[in-house]
C-alpha cells in the first residue's frame, strides 16, 4: 500500500469524518471506500459522443489553418 499526505479544506474533511463515523469506519477506510465507489461508478458522459475515456477530448480554440 502506498502512503502519502493529503491536504483538503476543513469542510470536506468534516463531511468525510462524519460519514466515517456514521458508517463505523476509520477515516482512511472511508476515503478508500469513497474512492472505490467513485472509480467503479459508470461515468455520466460514457454514452455521449467523445465520452469514451480512451479517445482524446476534442480540441478547443482556433481551427487548424494548415492545408489538408
């Protein structure tokens, strides 16, 4: 397991701490649980064009002015 420091604002920390207490988990276990849930949930844009995480996002800004 990898160990690292995480800095978060007080409000989200309080929310996660309260959730951990309600779920009878340690703060570390609660954060791991929330990450697992978030990473396994279907992405809301998965069904839309360009929502495939493998395909790159469309470019924004000026169109290419070079000849095709």
